[in-house]
């Protein structure tokens, strides 16, 4: 870099800002040290590829009339698995329509992370956990996701949202009666208060939380089974008595009954609920769209080797669910405020659903699942970490 370095170029053509008044363009190496000195930078922190440029950086500062003497230091850059950070490749993803823009929640940009619901505190905690090294390395995405989950578990208020609704009618609930229940916004933080939820004769549960197969053991299926009991989160114990099927034979409604006096109390002897599931009352449920985001790439190092990094794009990195049922409080959620949808994951209201679509729809983006369900080689994931809570 010290042998005949290019210091500036002369281009006799109009500039988009200065026109033809200035045709001399300094090179990066010529400008770098001078800008640092003029701006009062004391430590110029660069990635390892700039180590070869340091002799020229120092020579120019030693031989030019600059007001200060900064120093350049190099370190290994932060590379994350299952993504790319090259601006050229990110630009290619945007321009070719593989993502929705620079702020697509799958992008590793600050705008994308913010729209997805990742907090600054989680990013800082992740960065604080890393060591500064003199060699390049790849940090597993799971480490970043650990700090996202930890931050949201401690701070995100809880809410109820049914992603794949199945109607439940309580046959023994008094007609027209709507009871107001009080649920905590956070189980470990009473200072966050509580919220009111209605409870009436018609509810929605998740379709995946019901089965007509009575042969399923309690260990296999800790949810609602025809002829058995389950506890509704923060509410009563109910029993599935019968089902209504549509023309195709699929279950379209569960006919159930409430076990009296089980709100905040144990059921009578002989009644043992299989587990606890979430629900939403029909009375004031709001319809919403939920976008389930996963990692954008299915390969840990999508741009490794000479292959096309686009071949590793995960075709299932976005799944959109419509017709979801959410508690009414979520209809007033502010954009980019993250909630824990109980038993589902962490979600935030999308900040651009009004600007980018025709209409002010209620849209929630999944920040992250409750547990790590990413594929890993056999034997590397601790047992019991998959599936819904």
C-alpha cells in the first residue's frame, strides 16, 4: 500500500450535487486518517481487512499538517450464522424482492430488528457477551436469540391470542351472562398491573389444542380431548362433551361444559384437567393477522464458498395467518411494543401495516418463539426444548 498509492482521482464529469465545480475525488486511504484527525477521533476501529492499510494511514498522518494524531486498531468483525451482513447482498435481497425492504423483520438491519420487536436492551446485552478478537469468527444466531428471549420474558406484558381459532360453546353457562375476569399482565411483575377479560358462553381455543382421540395419553397431549377436562388460562375448568362437524367432516365447533366453582380453585375430586390452554372470548375478540417469521436462511453460513447465497433462502421464513382472534386489549396496542402471546411466543404490532397495505389492519409480527425450535444436528439440543409450552 506504500508503493505508488492512489491518493485521488480526477473525473471530468458533473457531480449530482456539486455539478462541475469539483472534479477531484480523494481515495478512502487518503481521506481516512485526515478525517479522523480533523474530527478529533482518537481510536479508529476497523475490521481486520484494514490492517494492510495501516502503514499508509500512519505515513499520511506523519507527513501532512493535521491537527491531531489518531491511531488505527483492527478487530475481528461480528458475523452471525443464518444471515448475511454484506450490504451488497442485502441490497440484492431487497431489489430482487426476496424481502419486503430494508426494514423487513427478517433483515439483520436495525430497522428490521426494530420492526420485528427486538429491543435495544437485547442487542446491547448480546454485544456485551461477546469478546473482542483479532480473528474473524461466526457467532451462532442462537446466542443472539437467547438474549432476545431473556429480555422479553422479563419485560413483555402477557396477552391472549388464538392463531388458529376453533369455536367452543359452553352449554351449561347461563344465557346472556358475561363475567369479567382479571388476569395479571406479568406473572413476576405485579407493578405492571392486570387487565380485564370477558368470559361468556362462546370462546375460541386453538385448533391444535383439541383432539377427538381419547386414546391419547396425558403425557402425549396435555390439552383438551373429547370426554376430558382442561383448565382455561386464568379461568374455569371445562369438559369437551361433543363436537359439530362441517360438510367435509372436520371439527368446526366443540360443545363443552364448565365445571362450576373452579375459577381460581381446584376442581372437585375425580376431575383432573389434562393441562392449561389459552382462549379468547367471542364477546369482544378482535380479528388480526399474524406473521410468523423464521430465519431468512436455512444454512448456517449461506454465503460460504463459491455458491449462490440465495440458494439457501428459507422458503418458510414467513407464514401469514389470517382470521386470528385476539383479546380486545391488543386492538389498542402501540406499534413495535412487544407482548408475549401466552403459549405461542413474542409478538409486536407491525408499524407499517397502514402505509404499505390498503387499510389499517391489525397485524402482529412474531419476534421470536418461546423456545428454540431451529433444526440442529442430533444430540446437540437439550431435551424438552421443542414445542408449545
